[in-house]
C-alpha cells in the first residue's frame, strides 16, 4: 500500500519525500520528509487496536507527560490541518503522524553497569508517567518473554505489577502462548492476558465468542473475557 495523497494533505505535508518503513512496526509506516519537517506517518492497525482514536490520544498524553518531566522534545505527535491528532480516511482507516526519531537501536548487553543504567532510565520513565491518570497498563510481549528467561526478570515483572496494584491500575500481559506462559504471568500478578493460547488473530470477532474448554480449565473458574486494543 502506498501512502495516500489525501493523508499527506490532511497533515499539511507539501512536496514530501516518502520512504516506506518495512521492519519493526505493527502499523504500516512511512518516513515523510519535507523542507520543514521529518515525520513518521502510520496507518493504525485496526485488528490490533480496536479503538484507534483512544490509543492515539493515550500515546499523546504519555508523550506530553514525558516531555514535561524531562523538558525534552522526545516523541511528539503532529496534528492534522484541522487540529486533530488522528486522521480518518474515506475507508475508515485511522492515521497518525509524529516527529521522526533517528538513531535508535536496541541491543543486548552483559555489562552490569550498562544494565544498571538501562534499569535506571526505565525507572525515570515510570516516574515521568506517574502523574498520568491511567486505568490499564499493558506489558509488551517482549517484556513477558524476556522476563521468563531469568529469575531477575520474574522479580522485575512482579515489582511492576505490585506497583500498578498500589496505584489501582489493572495490568495486561501480551504474547501468552502456552499454559506455562499463563502460569508465569499469573504468578507475577498480571491480571489479564492476550496471546495465541486463546486464539490466533482473526477478522471475524465472533470466532472468539467461545473459548476451548481445555484452555478454560486452566483458569479454574468461569473466565471473564474482554477486548483490549
């Protein structure tokens, strides 16, 4: 899919140079460069995010809180020409645009000092978000997977869920794909789960109306099912 001209027009992007961003995004993404701005423009994946406009607004709230806390531009979302954070096209797709952030890499490192600095930086992110009034925190699938690999990962996830409980915030764990994974997040205090254990992605939402009885038994009681974007 190409980036529609109407989307560029909606965000006020004139004579843009457009480059598809192929890897690492749930949402279809393009880098859009003009004489004045360098942006990332995304078509929100409606199969993953059931309420795109709310997701976009929440991401903007978090970005604003972190910018205020650090007094640093960081992630900044761009409004449409009519002052909205999200643009909805004729087919019902939602789009967003943000300042492009270059030179970001994720690396694994065995140096304890570097690991400590990374954990310290993550703690500053949590502190920066502490002023937000949120109802739910979702742990990315990579956090869940990595936490299962080492004992300290388990302790780290437990600390996060305990922190959320003290704030009255519910928690969701992604990428729960096995009974062992379900037991792990349960032990860590995660309240809700998503993953292939309960069904693979499907455009027919009715396919999730009934859960496999063998999976339902893992919960030991009647389950409460909700849709999370």
